[in-house]
C-alpha cells in the first residue's frame, strides 16, 4: 500500500517544497494582477503545510513595488516558518530589489546567481507635471476639495514645495522601517558602510555577498541536493489554474467570467499598468 503513495508521502526522501514569487509587487489591474499577500497566501500555506517538509525554498524574481504588500508577504513567510519550525531558503533569479529584496530577507539564507541584481534598499515615488500642457491646449483645471491637503501632488497643478516636503517625510518613515527590517534579518552578516548599503543602490549577486546582503552563489537544485542529498524531492507549489486562466494564459490569470465584459473598458488602464511595470523592471536593466 505504501508503494502506491506519491514519493513525497512515503518518507523515502526528504521533501523541500518550492514556491515561485515573481513580478511587480502590488500593481494590480483586472488583466495584470501583481504580487500581493492575498495572491500568494494560499500557496505559502500549502508549502509550509506539506507533510514531511524539511525546509521551504522560495524563488524570488521581483524589482519591487508596494512596500505594504512586500512587508506583509515577508511577515507571512516568517510567521509560517516559525509556526512550522522550518528553515527558509531564498533563491534570487534576475532581481530581488527594493520590495523584492524585502521579501528575500524573509529567508534564513539568501542564494543568488553571480549576475543577479540585489539590493535597492530605498523608497522611490514619481509623477508628471501637466499644468503647462493643459494651459497650452486651452484646458482649465477645476478641482474642488474639502481638506487643505486633499489635492496634494495633483499633476495638473504647479508643484507645491510643502507637498514635496510631506512626501519626503513619508518616504523617510518607510525607508527607516525598511532599513530596520534588513538590519534585523541580516544582523551581523551586513558589511560595509551603512550610507552605501541603504542608499538605494543595487549590486550584482557576487557584490551583494561581499556586502552581506546575500549569503552565497547557488541555484536551487544544487543547493538543496548538497543540503538534503541527491534524492531530495522538490515539488513546486503553484496556484491552481482554472479552465479560463488556462485558455487565456498568464495574462488572463485571475480574470473571472464576470470581468470579461469589462475587458475593453480596462484597456487604457491595462496599458498604463504594463508601462508602469515595464518602467520598474527597466530600472534594473531588464
């Protein structure tokens, strides 16, 4: 009877579930869902709850995004690791930058490729100013608010120095939280000047090891076989795919039948989301 069970349930070999976390964090449109806690919680629960698991391996490939979603995913990984008493191995693919690196810090060990991009411990925000354009084409801006700061950083109004100062204050608070998290997770492993480490700069995988942001060069298969033996099982835990998402492919993941009728109306939003995501990846050469 035991032979009829899947290999990972027989106890013949150690099991290390593998989870892939990829994409911009928190940027969501109906057709292009970004990475969020709601989107990954289920697969994390399944991975950490897998019978016989000796550890959990997470592949991270993200240029960052929402600091809130990044932090929540980080926290959920650490909570599950503590509850299940399982070590977490992080494997950086192309990039673990900004919020992507925040998630990577949830690993007990961080492995990367020599050419991976790692770091970018900082906060960035941007906008455009259109007030000159609308004046040139004869459009008058009419805005009605209750609350003196409600229209802060409106792109159709001249930039207000007080608004910029307030934004920088918010960014400073988020940056400080990020720095504290990295220090708490990496601890004595960190090397180098803090002004450099926390400047928002990013480095190759090898340089990130020198700075203590990563632990070693290594790929998932080689590292896990070295740690747990050649017979280690590495089942990939992925989101279940329904019929519709299977037909539409990755771009349609998360789209429901109710949302199909709105697809045309969301086209401009989808385009802007794609451009924004492309710009985030482009900051790191991808």
